[in-house]
C-alpha cells in the first residue's frame, strides 16, 4: 500500500514537472487551396432550332383493360381520351429532323370536375421524364406535325 502511494506521488511529480517544462509555439499557416469535391465538367450543349407544329399525335392507354387509342389534336383544341380531357397549347419539333422528337405542352383534366391531372411539357422520346400521374389512364406524345 505504501508502495502504491509512493508510486502515485512520483508519477504526479513527474507529470507536473513535465507540464511546466513544455512551451507551446503557435504558427499561422497559409490557407489550404479550395478544390471542388466534384470535378467541374463542362460539356458543350448543342442548341437545336425548333419549329412549331399545329397538330400532335397522342396515344392513350386504359391500364385496367389494356385498350389503347391514338388521337390527333390541333393546337388550342381539346379532345376526350378515354375519361380525360386533353388540351394542346403548343407543339414543337426539331427543324432539322421533323420525325425525330416532339415536345407538346398539354393540360389533362377531369372532364366533369375539372381537376387538373397534368399541366406541362411532354417529350415523345422520354415519356417517363414528365408523365401523367393517373391511377387508370396514361397519355403520351407520339409526334408533332405541321399541316
């Protein structure tokens, strides 16, 4: 027991003498260069000229019974596709490749209550990018034409 106390006292004396003998110097470091976490990627985005069409071809699908229907719709006109009222505001397609892609601004709503299910651009080549969210029906753009 006496040895333990003596050992503890010796350790305490050594620790306090070592702590008082240390000197601390503070140096100011230059700031580290800031680097982005993700490397910056700059891709060239090609601008494609688009022309306005006045007719869009749409396809509607009844998901319950699997029936589909194709509808041609004039700009500014509305048509009923199964149980939905579809209105075309604008239709565009690439000027250099008229059969390539189509972009159509559609408003799709309930014909009875007027509830809007979709209001925005649909893209023929990527129908899931901005799709109609309806439990029974689906509508997507096939092509845009000028007549």
